[in-house]
């Protein structure tokens, strides 16, 4: 039996699948807890291991993998997960900005 990396061969979410779209997107239930923003923080791409500027959910540009990262701590490193050649290198983009008082 050949072992394959399911994240590369079959990039669908395991826990909660969205049938309508085969895309990785952050999920939420109560819309009153999220608000749209055009903050430039969502445009920046961050290298693996870079210091997290804003606490929140970060999305890998190459494969859509999502992680939670805390401000001031490093984003996941290069060896966090494997990419195919087509997926390119890991770059993290802020997807959901966690606000704190
Ligand atoms: Zn990735």
C-alpha cells in the first residue's frame, strides 16, 4: 500500500467540509462576531517563522491550510507542512484578525 500525503493529494477539509466549494475558507456561525475590513494587514504575505504582527487566523497562500497565530510569536516554520511543486512555498496571509481590548 502506498502512503500518500492526503493534504497534497486530496486538499479538502477533513473536519468540516463545504460541499458547495472545494476551497479552504475559515468558517463561522454567528455573523455578528465578524465584520468586513479593508485593513492593509490582510494584504501582507509573511514568511514562515516571521513574527506574527496581529493575532488571528492565518492562511497559507499555497494550499489554503489555516492556523491560529498569536501576536509577537512566530508564524509556523517552513517544515510545518509539505507543498507540491505547484503549490510553491509557504506564505502566510492574515484571514481573520482577532481584536482584543
Ligand atoms: Zn501550505
